[in-house]
């Protein structure tokens, strides 16, 4: 099925994806893919998992906050 897609077909697919999602969304997605690849390489290099503690910090440096609803709130929902 995919053996018959030539350069013109790939270009058409790329244009359709660009029109549907926009340049900003695609750039953000590629940035997230790059971060994932970097984290994977770091994990392969350091299998002890020392970076896991750093994963709970957000981008602005503050610690992640637990937003799990309390038991009372779950009963009300």
C-alpha cells in the first residue's frame, strides 16, 4: 500500500497536515518529540534513574502539585 507513494504524494500529505494542524502546533509537537528523544538517550546512558527525581519539577522550576481530588470531592462528583 505505501510502496506506491512517491515524492508528489508525500508532498501532498505534508501540505494537508500543515493546513490541518498549523505551523505552530507542528513545531510544538516536534519540540516535544525532541525532548522525549533526549530523555530516552539520557535514560539509556544512566539506567540508575537519577533523573526521575527531576521529572517532578515543572518548567518554571517549581515542584509538581498533587491535584487528585479528596475523597469527599470524589463522592460528590
